[in-house]
C-alpha cells in the first residue's frame, strides 16, 4: 500500500511543475484492456472489454467509453479508481449505469465534470488535476462490478498509448501493447 501511495504521490506531485511548463497540453486520451485476470484477486468469468478515457483539463471533464463483452452476471457499478496495476485503490469517478443488472455485451459512455470527482486526500487525489495526472500517467484503472463479483468482475489499467503520449507530465507508469 505504501508503494502505491508513493507512486500516486510521484504522479500527482509533478502537477505543479508540469502545469507551468510550456509543453503542458490540455487533452490526453488513454486506454485500458479489461479482463478478470487484472482484478485483485483475479476473476475467471471470461468477460472482457476496453475503455477509452479522455481527460480535458481546460474543460474540467473526463469523457469515457467502456465496451463490455460477455459479462456473465448483471452489472452493479463501474468507475475509475486511483491505483497502480495490482493494487486496489479508491473510487474517484463513478460511471452512471443506465441498466443495473444488465449482462452480456453493452457500452457505458458519458462524461464526468470536475465537480463529480470524489476527492481522496489519503491517496493524493485532492483536486481535478490530481486525478487528471493519475489517469494520464497510468496510475488509475477502470473497474466493472457485478452481482456475482461485487469487488470487481473486469478491470484494466488506464495507460498512455506510448511512452511519450502523456503530454500532461510525461510520466508513463504503463503503456498499452500495440494492437
């Protein structure tokens, strides 16, 4: 847990230095490949998915699209959590679920405003830029919770698409493999 908090502090701690730099950009898109094996502890239900998250610092929004395939039991919640791979972290952005209990293949899509963020000071998430930098750096993940697995059915780390794709602060704790 201490290691995860130190990583979060590193990712979030670069906010002030990066925000003032001329290189800092306002928009970053990251992706996650969701699967039960990414859960802590792992789940082997066979569902999978993909999430695409775009953070717009200027607008103070986080747009998300989560495509879920083969979910065997009904969805009860989905969110972005602050945390690195292999570590369970707190929820920081909730995704409203249109049809609680839905299973099979479906999409969760929407936009969250900075005011909807859940502050988690114990994890270094005190302001919108903290979660923006955590997401852009690979220190956040998407989780889909179900009736059978309320702790999480499928999970995926939000990662920049390359080592230099995070234009917020240049940190890439993970990168997605090429498709």
